[in-house]
C-alpha cells in the first residue's frame, strides 16, 4: 500500500522558493539572424536571442532547431538552451559548420523559441551487463542502439540527462568495459549522463574492485563538463554528483555506489545541503524491490546488498539519507530480477513526495532487448509520464508496470515563470553553404561481384554524376568479358554493372574504370584508369539481414501456442523473439519459419545452403529446404533440450523421419548449419562435421527454396545465409586447447586452429569467444596467444573463409579459467631490535598462502644473499648492520612484503663483567623454524663466555659452540636438532 501523502498536492518543499520577476512583468524574448555561415569562413553563423525588460538577473531561454541541416552533424551541436547573462539584454548562438555532403550544398538551420519550461525527458538505462558480455542472446550492438537512439532523439524529446543504473558489465572484465565505454561514448558531447556502479562492476563484496570502472570512465573525462559537480573520493567516479537545469527547475543528481557506505551517505547529505534549491535525483544500483517496497524491507527478498557484504540496503538508504532531504524528488535503480519493475512513492520528513522506481529488463529475451525507461515531464501540468521503449526492437512495453503517470508532483510548482515569447519574432533561419572548391576526381573504393547471373558493384568515395556513371563504355572487364548495363544506385555512390555468366567462380578478375565524373560545380573527371581486382562469388541468395523490412521473405506460423511469431532483422541478424510452438515434442512439430519467396527459387534443385545461428533457448532450430509450399518441404531440426538432431520430409502434408541422431547443440554457442543437396542425396554438416553418418538418401522432393525455422526457440538469431550452386566448403578444427580444459590465472592460452578448403584457398581464420571476435589469422600456422584472460567459462569457435567467400565453423571448445589462489599474507610481522656490537640479532615472520612460498630478506631494500628462510639470524653484528629489514614472500600468483623492522646497533661494550650475583645461564626458548631448524635463545648472567654442549641421552655430552655474553639475548641455530628423536643442551665453562 502506498503511503499517505503528508503534504498538500502541489506544495513547495522548504528551501525551494517560487521565482518571480522583480517588477511582476515577465520579459519578452525574440530571435533574429545576424549572420549566415559558410564552410571556409572562420566566423560562425549567428542567431541572437534578445529580451526586453529587467536585466538584473540571468535568464535561461529554451529553443529547438529544425531545417535540412542536422544538429551535431552539419554544424556543432546546440544544447537547446541559452542563458542571457545578468546585466545583458541579449546572447548570441553560434552556428559552426561541419562537413556538408558535397561542394555547393546549401542547408538551412531554423531556430524556434520555446515557451517557458517546455516538456523534457530523462532517460534511464537499466542494467546493460548482458549486452557488454554478449550473453543470453544479447550483443553490444543493443547497447549502442540505445545510446545512438538517445543521441538522435535528444532534440526531438528534449532529453536533459541520461541515468545508467549500474551493472554496466557482467564480469568486470576489460573486454566488457571496452564495450561499455564504446556504447556510452556515443553520448559524449550530446547529452550529459551519470553512471552508477553495480555489484557486477566490482562491488560483489565489501572489498571494492572498481579499478576497471575508473580506468574506462576516469573522472578526468567528465570533470570539465558544466554539469559535473564532484566526487566523494579523489579520482574515483564510484560516487559522484551532477547538476543540470530543465523545466524551470535546477536539479542535483547523486550517483551512489551499490549498497553505499555510511560515509558515502553522509557525504551525499552534505552535498544536497549545499544545494537546497535543487531537486535531488538519487541514482543507485538497488533501492526498490520488485514487490513495490524498499529493498531490505522483507526477509523474502533476494539480492540484498548486505548479502554481498555491502553496508546498506534500500531501507537503510531511505532512513539514513533520502527521507531526511527536504529537496528529494526521484530515485532510480536496477539490479532486481523477477519482473524487473517496481515503484513506490515515499513521504519525506518535510512532506515532500519521493518517486522511486526500479527498472531492470535483463530477464527479457536478448538479455533485455534494449528496453530503456523514458521519464517525460510536463512542467506546465506538474506531471511525469513513464514508459519503456526498445530502440533495438522499435517496440514498447505497454502494461501498467511499464507505462504509467504521476500527476500533481509538487516538483514544478516552484519553477521560475521565466519569460514570454514575441509571437512575431519566435523563429529565425540562417543558411550554411559549402563553398569549398572540390578539385579531386572520384576514387573507386571497392568492387564486389556476386549473384547468378553475376552483378558487379562499384563503390566510389563520393557521389558521382549519373550520365558518366551509367555509361557502360567507362568500364571494362579483363579477358574480354562484356558488360551489358550500368545503373547508379540510390545512394549516389554505387554503380551496379550487369554482365554475362562468363565469369569464373573463385578466379581473380579485374575491372577498369575511367571517365566517371563527380558532382562538383566544375565536375572532376577520372582521367587515369583505375584497375581493381575482385573475385566472383556465385550465389542464388546472400542475405545479411540489413533490410529491416525483410522484403522478399514470407512468414508462416504453423504453431499456435505462444504465437504469433516475431521475426525481426537487426544489425545484420535475423531474430525470432516469440516462444511459438505447437503439438508434438519430438515429431509433427509445428513452429514458425520464414522462407525466401522469389518464384525463381522454387526451381532451385542442387545447391549448398548455409546459415550461422546462435540461440539462448534450448528448443528447436533449423532449416527448411526444397520448400514448395507449407505441405511439401524437407526440414533439419536440432533440439538441445530433447537432445536430438533429425531430418524430416513433409510430402503432401505427411511427415516422415529420414534420419536421427542425439546431440542437439550448446546454447549460446556459434554454429553454422550447412546442407549439400544433390539429386537424391542430402548431406548435413554442423560446424563442418558431417552428421547422420553421411548423406541421407531421399528424392521425393526435387526442387524448392529455403526457409529459417524455430520451434519454441525464443531469441534465436540467424546470420550470413548463403545459397549457392553445389560446392564443398572449408572446414576448421580447434586443435588446442582441448574441450574441457581448465587453467588457473594468471595464464595465457595458445589457441591453435587447423583449417583447409577442399575447393579453394584459405583466406582467413577468425577465432571467437562466444559471439565476440578474438583474432583474425591470415597465415599458417593459425596460432593465437590469448592473453589478458579473466576468470570464467568460455566457448571457443573458429571460422574459416576461403577465397570464394565460403565459410565454415569448427566444433565448439569449452574452456574454464579459474581465479588464482590468494597471494601470500604476512601474519606475524618482524619486530624492531636494539643490540650491541659483536652480539647477535634475530628476525622472524610467519606467513600463509597457497604453496609453495618463497622468502627473501632485504636490508635497506636490497636482497641479502642466501637469506631465503622465514627467519634471519645475524651473528657478530657490526655498525654497518644497522638499518631497515623486510622480507619478501612470494608464491606463483604474486608477492607481498612484510612491514619494516629497524635494527639499532649500540657501541661495542666489554663482555658482561662479574657481579655479586651468582653466575647462571637460562635457555629462554626453543622454536622450530622453517625449513626444519631449531632456534635456541639463551640469557646469561655474570658470565663473560660459556660453552654449549649437546646430548641425546644426558649421559654423554659433546661441545656444540661457544658464546660470548655482551648483555644482549643470545641465539644459536642447531641444524641437526630435528634429525634425532631427542636433543638436550647444557651450558658449561669454556
């Protein structure tokens, strides 16, 4: 149940005052164009924002830009707000041109003034750990799609700030941080953002391991930004604060570590106290739980910060910090799984309402599918609307937990009234002209050739003039092969050349290009022929799934459970995101498939079809081939959960199993499924290995197209589909490490790959860890030394590509990298000593750690020769021995040092003289030292010197050594003591 409101709706919290114009009359603002811009002129274009009336204080004016020139692309980005300083009546807005598309381009920039306090948006990025580690079907492209969408919609949605809720990574590893930094960098210079540190980012325990976070997101990257306030600890972004203005309100963002320490909460309270007129937004990794209560309010709640050794749960943060702030307004967090959403409105001690929200979509398909939170504020209505949208899928979540509103916030009731807009001078336009003189002819950047019949595509580095580009005589092929046509494609830079089928597949040909012109005002013509080599790769169909419309494909849903299907093309991958399936767990399975609907494809007979796939689910995935209609086709069906691989024939609606074997596939691993279909023989290969014991014989269906298939396999992704005339494909095998290998850090792993191509030459071998590329190898031996490993479980695959573009994949190899045993620790430190010259000094330590342990004593930082035990005995100490003694303890996984022990040497004194006391010797102690030596300590009174004897039976004695008494403790080591069951000592006159 939500708490009762403790304040009247719309009230202003203490410390947040309403702003009024000094004389009760609002200023009126207007805009005019003072200067247009050109690319070669160092002076920028100028808009001027002007105000009337009182100028005693600064005035923030909001605006938007439009026109065919793009903000941040054609000119340096404008922020959407300008401040007229106190004492001034106007402020300029500079338009600094960037590169326009081509010479002579003229683009317009239109600036429109917005009313006071226009609507604005905060964007919340929930946990991105699956994207950066590329697990559960996710890829780093999903994260980048989020930030790119934010950058592209910054102006349209008036995005004021972006809040990342933490768990940027899953394993706190350098490759994941590299991905995170690359995705977040899209926002740099576009929209300010704050990052929270999650448990997976180095806070899995009470010991902080956030070094990688601060390495990839250093404070120096943000400290000069106008929105950056400061940090809790020097040069650490773990806890930071940020300042921005939106909706007529000044905001303070406090980004706090996962389960923040009490000292962090104290610091955050002090920061909030320094800004009493700012509304506070708390950003932290966990705060609200999925049951709409604070995290920590129930013993049934999982993933509590205190269970990780962190000091405070969400309940503690509320009680110790958030409820005590009169200016607290919002709190955002991720971390919690289950539904991944939750919210509540808390009543602060000052009657202010605090709107607190959980959003974490990582349990969705594709590790979160790119869903982010949009918090859209309407200051004039004192309202905020919350929604969830995925730029990657172009899809919204519309249930009540993900789409809701809060009205009468009480946040904007104290917003500054601002200004009025002059209705006659609300907009202005200036032009940007590219007056650069282009003097360089176009350059051919690439030539490719594929398809049946073959089509060449010639790419230029700039737009080209249509007439010369479509003149076939400007192109010529070697060996006298004729060209039959040239077409300039819509991008203006690519020309498609048609030829006859005389080209030989896999053979290097060359194309000569000449006399093609560019689109400069004084056109530049290619006068020197460009000759470019290329290889013809024949293919009936090559699909990279770059076209989101899936033109040429038709979806058929046979199953009805959990339907309909959801096929999407994103970032070069074909995804099926529904769990659609039908009856029949092992046969007569009705799923969904997507087939190539070109009528010519129905006549394909003998061909090779290959496709790469990866799925986080464990149900059915495969290919249909020789497909004619929903009642006639062949199907290869792989199922990990039910542990089978099968070949089916469906003829006139009647299903027959042609071949079966156990195996399925490994979820989350890369596979290439390839079919070689010739007459009545069907050969199925999985990562280059022939399955089902060899070709499967069946000639019932003679020809047909291909289709991609899924049965209950939610999140499966297909890529690199190729259908070509029948040919043999290259193969690869990972020779080392072997499957199931385990290594212990620190380590590097040599990865050796055997690759060959029966019908061509190997051009490259690509080595993958899961979906992430590790290395590209182009020369034999195909060997990669994998360094910078981190603890975890990995799946290695190798892809080989031949000179015709054919690809084959190896069988997956599993590798486990175990964390290193702990470093040695000195548990008993050496002690300072003061002795006289000519006497003895003794130091010792105790250490623990994974064996073997190695010791080395150091004197004033320099190693002491042969001092490699856990103890150090110095005989006949002299003044030169005085100084600093430490010991270095090492094992195979690292080194530690003891604290320093100081040896002080006093001047030499005469041996202890006789006194009235009786002469005596006391054996003060016996200690067994590593590695198996006996240390005996002795104290003598009223003796100058004495002899130490030893015996094994106390009957017969033998001299061992002679000691001189200087008044200090005496020591001697008996290396033979542990070799006998009994060893006795006595002191005797010398």
